């Protein structure tokens, strides 16, 4: 078995979620249908957006119980991403703040999935 770099989010509207992620990341989905959309990011990370009513077997997990992490090189990069995402309509759950692991902020997509942007504390500022 190979390590995976693919995350699936269960969403109410793949089209709405795809538009959100396209606006947020600047990347278009590589695949899109009424029930599914998939993004392939630089570096090969894949994000799938699956219509929640089509999941088989049905899922009963809690949305927002996990996060996708986005690395930044500097605190200024975190601040710039925060300003950019807020301007693009991402729901900001936590403004940029220093935590024990680094400088970070947290946003949410239209379905409440958590997205964390950070600069690790042991990285140069």
C-alpha cells in the first residue's frame, strides 16, 4: 500500500464547493460532475468534493472534526493568506495568532470543513 495524499470532503453542493476552492486556491478542478469535483494541487495533493447524499455506505461523521493544513514560510505569508481568504469570502474561525506550534489562522469552507494556515514555530520567521 502506498501513502495517500487524497482527502475527500462530503459536501452539500460539489459545484458550490468547487467554486469556493477554485477562488481560494486559484486552481481549477481537474474533474467535475454533478456529484463530485476533484482538485490536484501543486505537489500532487488531491482534494475530492463528494455529494453527501451519494456517499455509499452513508457517512455519519462530524463535519469540522479534522483540518487540512496549509504551510507558509513566514508570518507575513500567513497574514497575507488570511487577508486574501477573508476577501474571497472564507469564514474566518480564528484570526492570525501565535500558538505553541506556530503562527496560524483557521477558516471554514461552505460546509464547515476546517482549513488551517500556519508557519511552524521552529521555522525561521
